[in-house]
């Protein structure tokens, strides 16, 4: 499936729409990463995925990318658009600040995916393994 969207079309998309697709892409990345680590029971895979696909962990990745200056100016603009967007929802099980940062990260993931920049997306999401401790030890 061709995911590349024109820059003009991307710029017209709401940050919430980019976060919507980014959420799905992020979760798929996490699931693929977990199964690449070798055989595990499905219950363990699910538990590990849930620990990675939540506002707190996504906010940690957001901060990691910012603090280590791993984002381009364009990516910083997109991540801030997502962070500052009004989603119309309040988080159920998350701190509001973590929720906004995770929305910013999801917006960036959606943006890069729709733009067809899968290599860059893989590079940025690759830092997730450095943030989540204990993936290899069955946590």
C-alpha cells in the first residue's frame, strides 16, 4: 500500500487526524518489535505491548527525542502541533501532560508514515528500546 501523501495534503490534515493514524502505526511497530525478540506467550506479548503503548511511555519517548536533539525543525513543528491540539477527549488513565506529549509523538509518527518516510520513522522509533527497560528479560 502506498502511504506517501503530498506535502500540501499533509499540511492540511488536522494534527488529531495525523495522531489517529500515528497511534495505529506506533502500536504495529511495538508489536513487530516484540515478536522479533523471539517466541513468547501471547499474554506476555500483550503485557509488554500495553506497557509501551500508553501515554506515559510515549511521553518518555517524546522527551528523549527532544532532549537528545534528534528531531529536525520540521519534526519539532509537527510534534508541537500534535501536543498543542485539542483532541476533545480527556485522558482516562493518564496524566494530562503525558497525554498531550503522547499525542504529539503520535502526530509525528502519523506525519512521517503518511509522508512515506518509513526509514526516518524506524530510526526514531528505534530509540524506544533504549527507553523501555527489561524487554529482553520478560518484563
